[in-house]
C-alpha cells in the first residue's frame, strides 16, 4: 500500500510543476486575473510600521475603541467556508461576522502579528462568550455549539468596516505586488504555520475613503498547528504541542531559504485528488524565499517586545500557560530569521 501511495504522489508531483511566485521573479508587466481590474487604482499590501513598539497587540488593528459591544442580535447565517459562521449586530449597530470552531483562537492571534509588522488585516476580536438577544432557530452549522440560552463560546468577530468593500481575490503567483513585501508575507505565513494558502483566502478590498485597494490574507485560521493539512483537525489549528515540534526552516541556501509551511498534505487526503494536487502546488509559497527578505522580516519582528507577543495570544483567549509556551516558540523562530 505504501508503495502505491509513493507512486501516486510521484505522478501528482509531476502534475503540479513548481511555479515561481511573483515575489521571486517579479515583473510589473505581469498582471493577471483578479489583479488586472484592481491595478487601475493604487494598491497596497504593506505600510511601514514605524510604530511597532507602540502597537497594541491585544486589541489589534481596530484598537480598544472599535471592540464589539454586546448584547448582540443574530442577523443571518453565512454558509461560506468550512467553519460555522453567521452575522450579528452589536448595540452600536455595527455588523460583525462571527466564526466558531477551532480557527477562532489562532486566527485572532495571526491577525495581530501580521498587522504588527505592517500588513493590512480586517478588524477582528475574540470573545470567550457571545451572548445573543434573539436565539437563532434554524442554524445549519454550529447548532451543537449553542448553549441553552442561545449564546456561544469562543467566537471570532470580524468587523464590517463602512466604506470598505471586497472587490476581488488575488493570487500568490500572479500579481503585481512589490517583491520584498510579498516575500515578507510568505515568511509570516511560515512563521505561524498557516498552511491553508488558497488564493480564495486572499482578498482585495476597495477603500472608498482613501481611493486605494488593500491586499490582504483574510483567512488565517489554519495557523499554529501542523505545517500542512493533517488528518486531524485538532492538531492542524491552534495546537500547542504540534506547533512546538513542527519544523520551521528546512533548508538555508546561499541566496534563499526554504520553509516547512505550507507542507504536503497528509496522504489520507489523497482521496480528494483535485484538492490534494492543488495543495501540493501551494508548497512553493514557502520555497526559495530570498534570504535578505526573510532576514528583513526577522528584524521587523524582532522589534516586538515580549509583552506584545504575549498580548497577541492573550487576545486569542489562550491561558497564561499556553500563551507563554506559544510565545517562546515564536520568539525562537524570530531569532532564526534574524540570523539569516
């Protein structure tokens, strides 16, 4: 059986020929797909975070003033993606998209760390308890997570920002984004073990107030667990033991570095052949990252204080013991980047 698996993987590997991300072979003329429309306006992936030491990683990009305030009113269910989601409205009339399940905690942490080093992210918050004024009666997903009073535990809330509209998605391999900034984002995905780097998890948002487009990775829930799609949901997202023992850097070359994330999906997932092939191709996002750019991101991360790093995990609802353990792994990885 193992020999058959190896043969199948060989065939699949040939069918997913390595691609060169725009971050490695950048050409301003090479714009394709979703970026072609958005390129008519100024587009931003990153801004210089000159104030890294002053950034509040507990409240994140929205700050204390934008945090959700209950009680909340259930609006409608959202059936996109694999996790239970629905929309609520808080007492101030702000609409929030709620995500439940194993991605809620790690996504909140990832959101803050990526924002800390200058990348655009949605405004997100984590609530240990989400009370609802009106109990939803016909949820298709997540009903088993609802308490008798209609409340939910461990919820990530994403703010519906006024004047900002999703207009497209962007691709890791076909885009006109600046190389160093895109390479830095590849490093960040490896740092947090975010293995679910499908293009549909990338969004272009039009900011009508500034007349610019923001490029973001908007779904980072598959972080802080295994470096690739696992057979176990418990190990693949927000699992301390798995994150502690996973590889980070797999190869250091004279001009580039290879990261372990995203890794090959577990062989048990080969039954979904189309998805398996797609995920084999994603591995190249973590390969051949210029050493200078990886070091640049390490230096940026190195400006974070120990307290800021721990605040990001506290914001995700992790216990003091978990927070300390996760933070130590992250700090070790940052040290390795600085040494490149």
